C-alpha cells in the first residue's frame, strides 16, 4: 500500500505541475523533479540539488511502517534548459 500511495502522489503532483506550467505562453519553461528520500539522507540530497539550481516547491511526509525511517517526498523545480 505504501508504494501505491507514493506512486499516486508522484503522478498527481507531476500532472498538476505540468498542467500549471503550460497555461500561459510567456511564462518560463520549468523542469520538475520529485525526490523521495529517507530523512537522514535528505539534507545531503537537497544540498546537491540546490547547487544544481533546483528549488523546493513543496514537500510532504510519505506514509511508512513504524519500523521504517520516515520518508519525505519533495517537489523541486528549475528553469528548463
């Protein structure tokens, strides 16, 4: 069930972001990325992506079992190239 929730979140978030960025012809072209990570590794991954020009748009905790470390889903964007 956890994988279905995470996958569903990714599909819905990507669809919304892609629809929103194509509604006005003169807006910049954006690239989007969804990162799912366990909390201890998240800071390192965000620092690497920030150095590459990615900006966090949104984040959410993804359901996990009590035995697992919490996971976070992060939506990032940067201008298209």
